[in-house]
C-alpha cells in the first residue's frame, strides 16, 4: 500500500507539473507576445521581489511538513505562528517598492502590483506545507487548479481586455486565491481549535537553523535582482526569464519523485529510492536531450527575438537536470534523519542534524554563485560586453555551482547513509535519449519550427517532440528490462 501511495504521489505531482509547465508555457507565450521585452522582464523582477517578501514561510515550512507527514493536527499552530510574519512581509514590500522602482526606471505603482500576488501567495505557501505532509498528491492537484485558472484569467484580462502588466498580476492573484481555497479544504483534517505551544516552541527552535535555508533561498533568486539593478533595466531580465522557462522543463520531471522524502520519513528503504529514480529518470533524461536540441525553437515560440539566447537556455537545462539529481540526495539526507522525533529536541540536535548539514551546503554554494554573478555583471557591464555574453557567463556560473553542490551532497549521502543512487542502471536511458536527439536534429532539416506564425511554429515543434518521444520509448523498450518492468507496474496499478 505504501508503494501505491508513493507512486500516486509521484504521478499526481508529475502530472500537475507537466500540466503546469504546458499551461505555464502557454501563459508565458501569451504574456511575452503581449508585453515588450522590458515589461516581460519587469514581471520577473516584481515577482522576485514578492517572492522575497514571503520567504519567511520557509522558516517553519519544513518542520510543518515533517509533522504533518507524521499525522499531527497542527493547522492552528501553523497559521498562528505565521501571522506576524505576514504583516511584516506586507510592510517590507511596501517600504522597498520605491527604491526597487527607481533602480530600474519603473513607477512605484507598477511595483506595488506585486501586492496582488504577495497576499494570497503567503497563505498558499503555509497551507501547501501542511498538505505536502498530509496528502502530497493534493498539492499537485492544487497546482493544476492554479495553472488552469491562470490561463483562463490571462486570456480574458491580458488578451481580450488588454490590461497588460496589470492584467498579468490580477490573473495570478485570482489563481492563487482559488488554489488556497482548495488547500484549505484538503487540510481541514488537520484543523485544531487551539494552538499547541509545545509544537510552536519546537518550530521556533528549529527556525533558527532554518534561517540558513531561508537565506539560501534569498541568494538563489538574487541573480534576477542583480542583473536588473546593475544594468539599470529589465531588458536583460526578460531574456534571462525566457531562458529560465526552457531550463525549468527538465525540473518538471523531478516531481515524479514526489513524496519520496515523506516515504523515507515514514520508514522507506533503498527499494523506494530505486523505484523513484528509475521512474523519474525515464522522463528526465529524454527531456534533457530534447530541450537542448530544441532550445532555440522553444524560445522562438515565446518570442522570436529570444531564440538568440539558446546557448543560455541549454546551459540552464543541464543545470536543471543536475538539480533533479540534487533533489534525490536532499530527500535521502533529510528523509533518513530522525533527530526531530522527540518533542524535546535541543539546539545541539538541530545543529548536528543532516537537515542542517544540507542547508549549510546549499547556502555555501549559493553564496559562491551570487558573488560570482555580481562580479561578472559589474565587470562585464562596465566593459560594455554584449548582453547575451553576460548572460552566458551567468549560466556557466550557475551550472558550475550546481555541480559543486551535487558533488557535496553525494559525498554526505555516501558517508552518512547506506542508500545509494543507481546511476549505472540509467545507461540504457542515456543511449536511447542520445539516438533520439540525433534523429530530432536530422528531422529539423526537414521540419523547421521557426516559422513566421505562432501556430505554424507550435505545430512543427509538437511534431518533432512526438517523433522524438516515439523513438525514445521504442528504443528504451528494447534496451531496458527495468523500463519493461515499470510499464507492467503502471499497467497493474491502472488495472
């Protein structure tokens, strides 16, 4: 039964992310074709500032998820501990809106549009932490609700009513509100009519160490703010955001491992990791090769001028693939840690935990990336270097620090746990994906997805993707016994 729950969590999470990615691409395409490159960059810039303001939810989110996964009724405690941070977030965002607008030549009113997203997003994050521990698959369903609402609202507000950047933020706000309502309904089983002060105190003790993780999240998103402020424009941010959208394609496959960390917390073993890795990499690997071969065509879909950033997108695709492997190591490191099973967890226990070790490692590599990014941006901007060369240098720095972080996590998992990632078992996947990539590259000589109209480009791109997928799965069927076994498991699950 536990395997069924793990698979269901993974499938639902992956389905939600695939739906989210497809709908997100449609939404981003709609927005990028309706907004100028500067406004498209402004969307990413303001969104990043809003995400910074709600990062205090990361102080307790990990501990809330862990407690919810163990069946504890903690809704009241979770909501109460976050309310002061919600008010602080609003004040911080409003205070920063003026200097943030001045730095990139935007009006303050435009930056304040971020409040439309900030308010529902804060409560969504709190509830999502509960639901991920309590019923992980419903977190995926909530994502699908958000994505479809976003698309419908975007078509009405951005396309038909032509509300521009305002319409984008209103559409996002409505979508987060509906997602939050659904999460409230799912989390109702965790409702409690009073606050457990013992749990709150334990979370507060843990938050001192989670600050490291929160600070890491601040650093990981700092590149967008740095490139906007240092160059004094959101134009460069628009190109980077377009490349990030392509790079995030591979990350969606990582959600096939959804629930693995919770399963390990509940007593999972090496077999759960093996199944999850095989299941996830079956799609991660062809997505890696396919996104690289078709990166320029995907960027063309967003906006033809963005296709010049295909090298940047390809580097971010590789980084995203390594991030998927990174998530496995992170889940293993945290999921096998039992230090917080007791109610009287001490500061020493937190400081010596594997969870905190992972946080420190991520913080160190993120800090290196941010310092590198700031240095590159400052020096290259002053030297008048071409924008695409600057972004390529940033993408290389991103990739190198991702590799460093992955190697460190691999070392810690090998040293502290008996669980391993069976990378050798993925050789058939890499072989099939390599042949697929060559075939798609040859097909591009006949089918060019960079057509004058959007619909022609989309049709050609989908044909290439379908042909590549067919070749990959047929080859994998012949090369990989584990893939044939996986298909039998899926068939049995559906039956």
